[in-house]
């Protein structure tokens, strides 16, 4: 069901979708957010998760014991968006909130995100769902007595939904999933980024070039990505990387590979909630009409919020 009961209504000055999408993550806010999240940051320890088939992902774990409280009964795995990391401001803010609410918190980095480019030889791509399933399974094995939840933003929301759809078959006892502004149809998201406000495209092109430079520096004998560094659009970069380095026959096959429309979510067994905004400039809200609606899934579509914003000030 899609319900308006939890609609988000920021002050009038903050209702512009671009303000919602950009302002909460601006660099000048980091110092204040990190001060507010000092408890989470200081309680966090690095984890290298064995995800199977030799893949390792970097995570950061904060437990109730490390802040002087009794052991937790609940644990949340948090997953950032594309070219974000476990240090993204929205991940820190949610992690601090959940830690204060009594959860243990694991902030997971996708492959080649955060300071993890050296861990795995092959490049990240969005169809690498098996290793994220493996990471969540590993977290549960480390904490079998905790009720496990997962929350993700944007591409991390897409990954979280796919983990939820695979949890039962993977032997993961996942209680709930929350996906904020998840990517549903990657073709539509790529089109929105390429044809919308140029600032978004330029930002992601810059961040992707920076990430690929880190990958090449970590694996100098494996990569020469100078051809990709000359490309200036997300479509061209995605096409080259998917075909030449990901083994996909075409860009279209790659993009369909991590879509969650159609029956992709029909097997969701955890209680799952999607939170999306009608004014999201990157994820078309109309794509919500194309997803399966098992009884475990609820959808909240708000009027305001932009892309993973939901910023009310402060």
C-alpha cells in the first residue's frame, strides 16, 4: 500500500527539491554532524567481512557495550548510496540515532567505496549483489542473537531491497528493510541524471573519476583507466565500464541486471518499507507503480523530500 499518513512537510524555505537533495550533504555541515555523531564514531571499530569467493567488504561496527550499555537485542546494517560511503553524513546521522535508540550499528561500504579500493581486484558494479548478501550473512553470523534490520539510501536502498528479496534463500533471518529513495529502474535514473540539472551529472562524474583513480593507484598492474578518465558523461562511462570491465554484453543488459521493477521484489520476506518523494529529481516516483507489492511491502510517497533529503532544518 502507498500511504500519505507519514507525509514530510519541511519549512517553506526548504521545500525546493534541489535544496532537499543537496543541502544536507554539503561539506560545511560535516563538522557539526560529526560532533553530533561523536558517540557513534568513537564507538566504531573496523570490520573486514568475508563475503564469500574471496571478496572482502569494509564495515564499521558500533555496539551498545562500547558505549557502556547492556548488550543490544537489535542490530541495523546501514548502506550508503553510489559514490557515498559509511562516512556519509546521512549514514552517520541515522547511525547515531539508532545507537541512541539501543541498536548495534554496522555501517557497510560497498566495494570500492570509502577507503576500500585496495581490498578487491575487480571493479565495483551495481550487479554485485551476491557479495552484499554475503556481507549481511556474515554480520548475522557474528551476532546471531540480534534481531537484524537493514536500511539503505538510493543505490544502497536498491541493494537493500535485493538483499531482502534474497534473504530467505540465503539463510538470512532479516526482520525488516527500509529503503529511502531507492533506484528502481536504472535506465530511468541514468536518463534523469543525464538530462536533469547538470550539477548532479558533473558531481557524479567527478566523484566517479576520483574513485577510479584510487582503484588504479591501488591496482596499478591490473588497470589502465585513462580511457575512462577522458569521458564526460555517466552514460559513456557506464557503457565502457560495464562492457569492458564488467563482462556485460551491453549497457542495457547491465542496467536491467539491478532493476527492481516487475517481479524482482515479489519474494520479499522481511517487513519492508520504501520511502520516496514525489519531487525526487533523480528517481522518478512513477517507477513505484511498476514494482511488485507483496504483503510484506509498504510504500510511503511524500510530496517533498527531494533525493534522500528529508531535511527539516537544524
